[in-house]
C-alpha cells in the first residue's frame, strides 16, 4: 500500500489534501508539527536582532528535522500513510534561510550533517526506503498569500513576512524539479482547486493521485 508525501508552499492547502487522500485511500495522516511547535511563533514574530541573537531559524529547522524524521520512520514502518510535508522538503527551507543570512554557514553545515545521517538511516530501513508519490501543490503567489490570509494564524500575517514568502515561493518549483528525487511527482494546480469547498475538485484530486500511483505500479 502507498506512502504519499504532500508538499508545497505555506498555507497552500497541504493538510486538507492530505486528509482527503487519507480518507480516499483508507490511511492515516502524519501531520506537520505546527500547533504544538514552540519555536514557530517566535520564528515569525522575532525582530532581525532577535533572530541573530536567539538563532530561531536554526532551532526551527532542527525541530522540524527531528519531528519529520520520527514521522517518516513511523509512516514507512506502518505503510499506507500520507505525510503532511516530509523530511525531503526540510533542506529547501534551511537553504532559503541560509541564503537570507538567517542561518549561518556553520549552522548549515551542522544541519546538513544531521540530515545526511538521517537519510542514510532511512535508506537502510528494512521495510521501505522512499515514498511512492509526492503530491506537489502549486499556485501563483497571489493565491498563496490569499490562502495564508484565509488560514488566519496571527503570527503568519505580518506584512514584513511577504518578501520571505515570496522568496520561498520563487524557488519552490526549482527544488521540486531539480533536487527532489525520492519518488515521482504529481503536480496539482491549486489556483483552480479547492478540495474543501468544491466536492468535484476533491473527487478529481483523489482520482489523479490514484491514477499516478497505479501508473507507478503501486496497488491502491
């Protein structure tokens, strides 16, 4: 049975799509650690001076790395699960924050060393070594910002974050198509997809995922 990673920009609808797919396939969602994340609000609300002093971006990436490593091992062990973002995307977020000067070169080296060790352990798992499919949710920047606004998390709304979101968004396609290689990728255009409010969209997305899995030889 399949393991699926759902990826894409902040606020784009990963959790809703992950829940849809889990229901459609009779599986479980492994959620991104957000609501119980003690560092995420600090990362978004800290001043540049606080970021430099407290190293919140580095701490946040370490936190996500640890929680996603635990989640993907559990998902692979059980099989037939959906990951609401996965460890494979973590490096991209760390790289963006390194490029922005929020994570130092030394911190990035430490982070990449930990990630490499974790990926070697995943490669050595006896029951599964990679997902069957990544479902990449893609949209233009205006749609991303609209959906971040609709989600309504206070710490995500500050105007000072817009350029950070734009930087993440501008390089996401490049990461997916040039750096991600763990599985085949199915791209869903979220500019014209609303799986929460449009039942036809939900049916279409579930069917596209099942067809992509079947094309890859995965039984669903």
